[in-house]
C-alpha cells in the first residue's frame, strides 16, 4: 500500500536521525517512541505498529546499508527485489 510505503520512508528517516545521536539510548522501545513522535500525530499508531513488527530489522538494515531501499527490503514499498533474505548477516 502506498501509505505504508510513505510512512515507512518517513519512519526510516526519523530512525536515522535518532540513531545518529550518540546520546540516545539504543533500547528499541526508546528508539521507537522517539522516531514515531517525530511524525505527524495521525501516523503515530501506524508507525508504532510498523516498528513493533519490523523494528529490529529496520534498525539493523539502516545501520548496515543506510536508509536507501530499507522499505523495499522489508517489502513495504514495491520493488522487483523485495525479499526478506539477507536481513541478518552473520559477523565473522
């Protein structure tokens, strides 16, 4: 759905800002609250639900690949390569 894609991209940008601040607690609940409260109030619940489902994966993808394409990788924005593979790469 287009709205989910737009909300996802907005959430990813908000998350990127939150994660860029070294003073912010990396606790997922804290990060979610901070990121979702940066959005317009009407999207807060959708943001919260999205991050409950995808939170750790989204944060991992942002930290690994940056913000570009995160929403396609988790399947919220259409893309021919939308997939759930390569979400977690083992560190050797």
